[in-house]
C-alpha cells in the first residue's frame, strides 16, 4: 500500500464525556488536505477501518482489526495501551501511538490545587462557610521549603515538578529506572522509597499501575511518613493499600490524603473514606481538560506529516 496519507478515520468515542466530533474537527483544522471521516455506527466503523490507512480512537477490537486491510497506524487516544490487541497489531505491521502527555498540564494543576488546599486548610474554610461560621483557624503550614516526593516521572510527573518550581520546594523523584534521571533535585528507584518517606512532607503518586507499583504505598510505607505529611494520588487506586490508608487517617497519622483514584473504584456509598474529614476526594476527574482532543490532534497531525514526508510508519511521536 502507499504510505502517503490522504484520509483517516475517527471512531466515535467519548473520553470524559466529550464527543469525538470535536476530535474530528480539530484534525480537519490541522490537516486540511486529509479527508477525516467520523464513524459512529457499527457499519460505518467497519467501512472506516477497512479503507483508511490511519484510524484513531480509544480502542480497536479484534473484529474491527480483522477488517483492517489498509491500516498502517492506529492512534490511541489513551495513554495506556494494554487493552489493545498489541500482538495482533504487530503481526499486521501496524504502528501504534498513544496520548502520553495529553493529561500533563491538567493533572499537574489538579495536584497543585490539592497540595495548596491541604497545606492552607482551604477545605476547613469551605466547611465553615457551609455552616456560615466566621471563626479563625490555623493553616497547616506553607508549601515553601517543604519536600515533595513525586513517584513517577513520566509526562504527568514532569509536569507536576515543573509547576512546583515556583514554590521553593525540594523535590525527590521516584522512578523504576533512576538512571534516566529527571527534573527533580534527586532521583531514586522504587527500592529507595522507604529511605525517602521519613523526610517527605508531601507524597504525590503519578506512576502507572504495574507489578512494581501495586500496593507500593502500604501500611509500612504510610508509617514511615511524618504524621503531618500529605498524600496525593492521581495514579491508580491500587497503588495505595486502601485499608491501611483508612486506618492511618483515622489515627491522624497523616495530615490528609487527596485521592482522585481509589480502590475500589467507583468508591461505594458506604465506604469509610466518604466520612473522613482528612480524606479529600474527586471522582477520577483530574484527567479532564477541554483541550484533550486538541492535544490528541496535535500528536496525530504531526505523525501524519512525518509519514507523508518519510513514506514510512516509523519514527513517530508517542510510538509504543
């Protein structure tokens, strides 16, 4: 097949409730010489996959892939691609890209918001406002001069560290391969986390869920944190031992925990995390941004131009 891309297909999907019509429009704006088709119905999806050299969506099942006679690139609109039939795609010599980096700015801002809320006890102010109670309270401290440990130095972790730069904090990065370095003042491996936790004022989790990170923050890790420390989790719920966290918060062995993800998720109505004042919750919303599809379109448009220049589906941005 010719690798010059003159058409691509967007399969209808709704990440964060946003319709893919926005994605198709953003691609048409960036690629005026490419025919962009939005496929919504099952029959439209089959035709789109059969004809287009480039297909983009959050998923591609085996049945659709079987119909993909002309497919050279599948551009996934999620950062994670473990749910895709990767082996089958490799066998068909289909390049796969992801949306890594798309969530960096918004998730980082979510983290900064939680840190400032807990340090300045803004949540206590909101509670008193709800009671129409004008009475003074003391903040927990200042973010300045504290130590923030960020577990995971991918696109989101780096965006968090970048935004912390103006707050006068010391940063420690924790990653699977510390030899890669990072933007933090110090970088260590997962095995060194127990040595870092006792001097950590704020622990931020922004790592993928893997065998190495599942249960990483367990009861032992929580005991190593200072009692006035805070925890922010924008990674995945199972990175933290929920039962151990609940017990730690109940005993006031942690100032507060801000969770955008939980285990289990969704959090059941009767779960104790709902009742703890030092547990701050958002329902997995840190990833939402009105610029989501614009950023996905930037990645795919750049890759279309690369393919059209080189004639090959290789050397692509965010290739996995």
